[in-house]
C-alpha cells in the first residue's frame, strides 16, 4: 500500500501515519514542502521506535512526485471533503496511491485535477473534517480489506 501526504502540516499526524505504515508494511510518500522539519522531535515521538521500520519516500515537490508516479504507472486516489463518492463504495487496486491533503488547506485544484479518482469519508453535514491520521487509518483498513494479498510496502520497491 502506498500512502501519500501532500505538504503535511502537523508532525504528530505524520509520525502516527508512519507508525501505522510500519505496522502494515506500507510506503509513505511525503510531498514537500512539509510544514515542519522532517527530523522534528514530535515526528519521532509519535512514530516512536517504528520510524526505523517505516518505508518513507520524500518528494521535494509535486512535480517530482508526479514524475515518479508516471514512471510507476499508478492510479492516484485523492481523499477530500469535495467529493460525493464514499471510499467504501470504491474498488481499490493493489497499486493505488492513497493521497491525502495537508491538514490546514487540503489539496489545491491542480492536485484534484491530477487525481484519477476523488473519494470522501462520509460525515455528518456539520463536521468540517476528520483528523488526518484517523482518516488514513480508516482508508488503509478498507484498502487492506479489499486487497489482503497485496504486496507489503517495504518490499514494493524491489518487487514491483
């Protein structure tokens, strides 16, 4: 499973997502610039000793991420509050990239336009959004449910 974070703002969320990814043997892509130093203590505290087990790929900007994605021929699935399609009604493929926008501003229009699909996590109308790490965990669970035999992340770079 590949999880991409577009310009994340909160190191604690990113650390938690890295910990989740380490436990699920998934790859986390951070599309920079991040709103914090990636060596920040809060990132390490949230990821704890799992950071060494996490497969992290950094992309210096959106264009470099898109260049990598183009060579990999992967479908980009964006999670946004600006979609009406619930993530639980979508058929995930093992090579999909699950993309999440920044905590403060989501994903800009050019990211929406690049996405092959835009999905949402249904919420009550009064809710603005869920915590990023919780959103990633919910979607990762559904992805794994649909793709239990998908190759695990730390081995993806060598096998795909």
